C-alpha cells in the first residue's frame, strides 16, 4: 500500500503550527523569566532592608504583606461566588499584625476569639445563602494573612527583639528564596517523578529535594547569626525549606479548590500577586516561630 500524499502533507502542515506554538511558548517563558529576574533585583534588596532595619520597618513590611494578602484572598473568593466581608478582613488582618507585635500569646487568643465572633455576626447581614462559607472565608483571610503572616514579628519577640533577631529574619527570607530557586531549576533539569500532580503538576520530587539544599545554603552565615547555635540553625533552615514548599502547595490547592480561580491582579511584574509571591512565607515563618519556642523549652530542661 502506497503512502498517502495527503497524509504526509497534512502531517507537515500540522507540524508547522506545533513548532511555531512551541517556539512561542519558549519565547514567552524566557520573557517571563527575564521579567522575574529584573523585578527581583529591586524586590529582594527592598524586602531585606525592611526586614533587618528594626522593629518599625519590619512591622511595615509584615503589615503590607498581611493586608494585601487578605484582600487577594477575598478577591479570589468573590471570583467563584462567595461574599466574605473584604473591608472587615482587611481591618482585622491589620489588627492581628498589631496584636502580634505588641501583645502576648494570651492577648492573641482573646483577639482571635473576638474576630471569630465578629465574622459570624457580620455574615448574617447577607442572609443564609452560603452563610457558613462567607463567615469562614472571612475568618480564614485573617487567620491565613494576619495570623500566619505576622509570624516574623512573633519570632523576633520570642528571640528577645535584639538586632540579631532581625538579621535572622532577613536570612530566613534568603533561605525561602533559595528554596524556591533551587526547587525550580533542579526540577526543570532533572525532575521526572511528580511530587503532587493533582495539586501542582509541575512540581517534582527532585525539585523538592533541591529546594531543601537551597534552604540549607544560608547555614554558611552561621558565624554571624549568634542568636542560635549552628546545629540549631541547621534544623531551622531545614524546617523552613519543608514549610516553604508546603506553603507553595497549599496556595495552589486553595486556588484549585476555588475552581481553578485565576491569580489575583499582579503586584510584582513577573511574580503575580502577594499570595503567589509570599506563599512560602506563610508557612516557613510560622514554623520558624514554633521551632524557636520549642528551643526555649528544650534549653530549659
């Protein structure tokens, strides 16, 4: 049987758009990577400067992250038909940051009890349709963006509020970024086995392990981080590497659970919104805070 001329021609015609599409995707990928790098050149020094300069600059940074993230949380919820109170979420998320900076842990318990009461009462104003979901999503915005987001302030407080504590916060940011960078590049280069295909299809087991290597690199700075012993810092950076990558998966799961809702409007060119850029932050810093609290307990034994 002779080969069909039409089949050969059709395959050739179909191949050209395919190659063109691949080239376009490759070009778009390079363009996005360039944009991300250029944004990071400005973004990274700015965040580090705010983190290490003292109480008020760190408070400003955390407040901006928490309030913008709470707004994005409510925005994504509204995209799929929920109606949490955005203004209330913003105000109470900011209040959570303030309580974290100024009050004890018992003060936070009192404040969050008040927050929960307010959200369930306020949601009554919109009737019974999706009442529970609206109340819990508003409360979730405060817990996620406000409570988890204010963890750097809690960490500084438990470490005594000295300059070394602020320096450690800055180094933890570096650890988070190195986790992301090495997870991305090692996963692209060598990753095959998927880590969580139903949540984030592009993430691989090799990428996850590469991220842990990146998280540990700031251990080279241990001589200047006198707030913890080297072995304690090793445990901290490893926990940050794990927590940061779990936070990335959590953010992906939230968006998929909301019907693959699109990202909130981009805040940082090439990086998306605050939730997208700081997804690792919302788990890495709370785990660092818990770790520091546990260290104090074990040191006292």
